[in-house]
């Protein structure tokens, strides 16, 4: 496959690039700051670009099978996330290129609570509320703007940290996945596996899904 990854220098983006390259895909790694491209696989084509610019999205999606967006706004600029999502849909309009978006866990419901979202839990950290709400707006932007693009929105678990690649995890849709101890976690490496699995074998069309151990 030919895959373009926006946000390729970020924690999730660089792991998606590495996973896709390891599986033999042709990857274009897009970064806003080329200086941050250090450490990306040499087999990836590094390109400067900004997912917030629809014309750039269109240009970097040309000839591709899939665009992955793993961008994250800086603290204090959280509203940009939904704006970038709308720009991605504008740029991909009429291209036939699929879109896979890295989202947030805030809008998932907590098991056994009757539908309470993660962001509304009493113990949710107030410092994370701005990005959590921005991720919910990101998903709303997908549902509002993504009628002519085959998109998937991937929510991480509650805890997403660097770790090992095991290739073993569970998938869900709109509910937070927890283990027997009530922990919702996944390594960034296995999160990348879940994303590239969806790239290769699409199962979630214009829908959200999530992954965790």
C-alpha cells in the first residue's frame, strides 16, 4: 500500500510509520518541522507539510491508498484539532483516498456506568479536559464532514505509553476496553499495530473503534 502519515514525528505517528514500513508498505512521513524527522525509518519518504492546509493534503494524498492523521495540537491550541480534521476531509474530497484518524479516549463510555463517558468520570484529570473535549469535537467533525470519505476514527485506551510490540490486544467500538482489574491500557507499539491492521484489512467504515489489552 501507499500510505501518507501526517504527524509522523509524534509518538504515535513515528510508530505507525515504522510498523507500516516493516510490513513492506510505501510510506510518506509528513512533518511540519523537518528537524523532528530524526529517527524515522530511512525507507520512509520524508515530506514537509501541514494537515491544516487542504491543498497540501490533496497533494500529499495523490496516488496514495490511505492517509493517516496522527497530529496533536500544542497545549492551549486544542481547538485546532477539529479544524485540522475538517481540512483533511476538504483535502480528500473526491480523491477516493481513505482516512484513518488517531483520536482520543474521552468519548468512550465506561463499562458498567450506564453510558458515562470517560471525560465525565469524577476522577478525570481537569488538566486533560481541554484535549479530551477537542478529541470529541474531532469525532463530531468526522461524522459531520466525512460523508464522501471512507474514514475510521481510532480511540486509544485510557493509558497509552511506550512499550513492547506484542500484536495481542482486543478491539471494541464505543466502550472503553478494560482488563480483569479494570485497567484500560495498550502500548504505543501495539496501538500502531491496530492502526496498520485496519489499513490492511478495513473493518470500520465511517465509524470509531478502539483497542486495548
